[in-house]
């Protein structure tokens, strides 16, 4: 079992134990988990998953770190191989340059040797020609005394006439001939030796140059291989570092998510704790109330006997009050022939107006319709004028029920209220010529409530309220019912 799972199980067991204690000890009925419990369970699962994800990310990061170290360990060797290869290439290049310098010197020496050899060959040719001339002259003359032509060359500029006839001439000629032949033989030996030396040097230089070229090629290949290895290591290092940075970013995000979930868990736990404390307080309050109620009932039971006499008196008083109420209702239901204005309980419905026309016969007002052609009629109500200004509120004269609310022929827009039975008489009040109503049919209204607004609708010549009182179905002068 993981540590997270163990902690979750412990929290669950403790929560269940607390609920059991509160439920059994305080009289709270156990209930199913509410939304807070569901949220608590959900956030705990999310935290467990986030912690497992974080552990997986850490394992992956450790593997990446090990791989990174492995390549970091390989990098110095690769760099050393690269440095060695570059040093070897440099040495090979120096060796080739040295060999090329030696080759140039040998080639210059060969050129010089070749030039000397050519001179010696020419000198030998000349000497052979002179010796041949001497021999030829001696053969023709039978002796060495007959000289001429180029013979003076052998005597180093001496006058041939001085020595021509002497015996010494023959000896000197022979010496010169022998000397020339010896020089030719030495020159030939020297030429052969120089040619052998030159060939040996050229062969050695060619061999060394080939070796240097081969070494240069090998070292270049080693350098390219080392460079390729370094490039590979550098790429792996870059890729590993990038992966490591990405993993660290993921770990940071996962850690932030986990921290937020833990904060949510703390908030939910705090809410659950507050709920449990509230339930505890409520249970304690219920217990207190139950104890108080029990004490109250015990006290009531103790005082029940004492209250029997008092209850009897109370019942007698209530009976008397009921009888008085019945008498009042009977009196109210009995039609009264003599009663004053205050007995109706009405109030003036006008707000801010003045009496402009009273109840009774009056001439037909100019601008209105003379329905019967008599020039006048009985004015069935009382008017309040407003100097041509409409819109003043109209109040209900008493409590009642709306019988009519709206247009009604020449009366214009009216409200009609039924006040039921007052002093044994049915009472109805009408409010005519409104600009608009503020109630609807069937609505119960209170005395003084606004039921509409002063207007000049219907058979009217100006803004005013026409108020009517109908008692037992007949129009009565409103002035006799108003205070």
C-alpha cells in the first residue's frame, strides 16, 4: 500500500469515526455523503494521481540525468582523441614540409651535380680530342717533334718554338696525355658516384613523401572520426539538456497543480469541519431546547391544577367577548335609519383637490353632452377639481373588493369598489374619469391605497375626480357619508 493510499484510508476512517461520534452522541441522524464529501473524495483521487505522475516524472528525470552523466564522462576522452589527432596531423604536416625542403635541396644539388658533370664531360671530350691529335701527328711524323694545331694547349701558353726541338717535348706531351686520361677516369668515377647518390636521395625522399602522405591521410581520417564523435556527443548533450529542461517544466506544472489540489483539499476539509461543528452546535441547541421544553412541560404539569380555575375564568371572558362581537355583528347587519357621517368609516378619496361640484341638480356643463335635452340633470356625485392638472393619485375610501377597473362609457375610466355591508346597508363607491387605473378586478384593497389617477376621460371637460356613493343600490350624497 502506498503512503498516499494509507493516508487517504486513515483520513476516511477518522472522518467516519467523527461522524459516528457526532451522530450517536448528539442525536444526529446519519446521512449520505453530501456534495462536500463527494468533492473531498474527488480531490483526494486527483492528488493521488498527481503525486504518482510526479513520481513518474522524477524517475524519468533521474534516467535522463544518468544518461547525461554517461555522455559527459565520455566527452573528455573524445576531446582528448580529437586533440591527439590534431597534434598528429600537425606533426605529419611538419614532417612533410621538412621532407619537401630536403627534396628541394636535393633537387638543387642534383641540378648542380648535373651541371658539373656536363662540364666535366665536355672537358673530357676536349681532352680526348687533343690526345687523339697528338697520337695522329706522332704517327704521321714518326715522332713527337711534329706538333701543331692545338698542341700549345698542353704547354700552358709556352712558346712551342722554344721547346719544339727538344727531347723534353715528347716527355711533356706524354705527361699531358696521361694526365688528361687520368682526369677522364676520375671524372667518370665521380659521375657514377654522384648519380648513385642522387638516385638514393631521390628514392629516399619519394619514400618519405609517400609515408608522410599516408600518415596525413590516416590522421585526417582520425580527426574526422573524432570530430564526428564529438558532434554526436554534443548533440546528445543538447538533446538531453533539452529533455531535462522539459521534464523540469513538467514537474513544475505538476507540482503547481498538486499544490492547488492540496489547497482545494484544505478548503474542502475546512468546510467539512465547519459543517460538522455547525451540526454539533445545532444538536447541542436542540438538546438544550428539548431539555427546556421538558422542564417547561414539567412546570406546566405542576401548574395545571392551579390554572384550572384561571382557565375557567378565561373561557367565561372569551364567551363574553364572543357574545359582544355577535351583538356588534348583529347591530352592523341591522339597517340603521339614523347614523352620522363618521359611522361609515370613509375617508376623502381626493388628494390635493378642491370641491368643484356637489351632489344634486345642476345645469349641463358647457362642452358636455345634454343626454335628455332638459338643460340639466341630477349630479349623482361630488367632484374635486385640480385646475386642469391630471395625474394626482386617488385613494380608496374604505377597504373593499374591485368590481370594475377600466373604461365605462361616458364615465370614462373608472374603478368601482364593493365595501360589503356597512350598518346593514350594501355600500359601493365609484371613482370616474381617471387617466389610468392602478388595480384590477377581484383585487382586495385597503383604505387609503392608491387605486388610480385623476384624469379627464369620458363625458368630461377637465381634469377632476367624480366620486359616487351607492347605498343599498341607490345614489346617496357623498357629503353625508364623508367625515
